[in-house]
């Protein structure tokens, strides 16, 4: 985890969601969360790996009781600073590693796991974390598990013209073969150590962890592949068309892996 910590110490993860394709990711993730969020206030929510809290504070503003945990102390410090001025503050903010985090069993109406699966390259650790999600969820609770597509680096290479760099080509080859993303030289240029799931694989892992799949939805979908993204996103008419095309295709199995980020919506499954 040292390389991952080093990466996030140098990068402003929250700012990523407020510029470029990150804006689409943020908009769509909130849109998908709202589709399954129970229609009531005061929900007990835990956001694990939630960075400085962009989703946590958004949900708190809706009147929910939200606890935030993140691996990075700088993210937690930023969240704590925001919390002091927030009209609807979070109930709990702590530094924690999801692999060792212990929370109350069956006490959360909503569990957000929007980042940790990105960096768990070990299958046993992914299984452990997904079982924790199943344990934390209340009987009628909803969980949101985000993951990076196995094909994300390949598409990004096409979009950004990165394949002229032999190092990047090697990284993509490894992503496609193993799912393990390891930048060879620079720990910021091409992201950091990560795991890229195939949609079939994450479903199998969730089911083995006693989670029932409610939905499986592309976040950016085909939208992030559009050329001149910033120009299109800033034009209300073109943005509307883009979002319509995403809405029409975001659950198509043949296109799931084309999205940079994907959300698995789950609930606990009682062990028979």
C-alpha cells in the first residue's frame, strides 16, 4: 500500500471529480445511487474509502446520518475541516484500512464502497472486504461497490494517445492478461497499483461473499469515449444527448466493460 499512499498524497482526488471526465463520473455515480436509495431521511450510511467525502457530504445534506472512513490521513483531515463548517455534518470521520475495519453487524441502511476495490490486487482481500459489506448491511440495506473496468487502460490509451509509450503498452497488456495494473516507472503518470475487474469476475466475487446482485450499471458508459469531451460537456444540448445515450446503454452487458468505472448494486443474501 506504500505506493498507493504515495500516489494519493501527491494527487487531489476530490478535485478530479470536478473537472473533465471526472465530472461525468461524479454526476452519474450520484444519479445511480439515487435510483436505489430508500425514499426516507435519516438513513444510516457508511462511506468506506470515501476520500475527503464528496459523496458523504452530499448524502448528509439530504438528511442522512453518514460516517466516513478513508485510508489516507490527508483525506480524513480535509474531510474533518469541511465538516466543521458543514450545515449537515458527518457523524464520524476516521482514518481506517477497509481490510481491518470493524463496524456493527447489520446496522447500515447504505454502504458505499466507491474506491477500495480499485486497489485490492489480492483475491482473498477482495473476498474479505465484500464479506464485510454483506455483514454491515441491514436486512434491507443497499450496497454500492465501484470498480475499474478491465479494459479501462486500453480505452484510455486510445482516447489519450498513450500507446506511443512502450511502457504504457506493457501496462495495458498486463491489465488485460491479469487485471493487475502496475505502473513500471512513474507512480503518478499512469495511475498507481490497482486492480481492474472484468464484469463477470466482480459478480462472481460478490455472490461468493453472500451478496445478492440488485443491478450492474456503467457509470460513464459510452460518454467518456466521446471526442472533445470538455466541449460537449459544457454545451447543454450536447450534454443532454450524451446523457441520453449513456442512459440507453448503461446496463447493456456487451458495453459494461467499455465504461471506465462501473457500479455493482447489492444487498445481503441470507446464508442458507
